[in-house]
């Protein structure tokens, strides 16, 4: 049965572009998580809901872009 979250099996031999894609992906995910934590802090403290919404939107966009880079470079 195919996996809906990760449609292809991970390959150990993706080469240099694949390693670069994986690195970009995980760095992007880490930054997106940091953006989300910061956005939650802004929203909880009531500093600026507009900035919190902007950071949350940026986190989603960054996570999707990082996943796209992995898909393009590592083909997974």
C-alpha cells in the first residue's frame, strides 16, 4: 500500500544534489518551527496578532518550499 505522507521510499544513494535537497529541507523545517514558536509567543502575549499571523503564514510557506526543494533535488 502506498504511503500518502511520503509517496516514495527513501534512497540511500541520492548523490550530492539529493544530500543538498535533504539539508535544505531539514534546515527549512527547523526555521519554520522557530517561526511557529515565535508566532505562538506573539499571539499568547498579545503583542501583535498581525505579526503572529504573518509569521505563521511564513512558516507554512517555508515548510512547503523546503519540501519542494527536497522533491526537486532528491527526487523523494
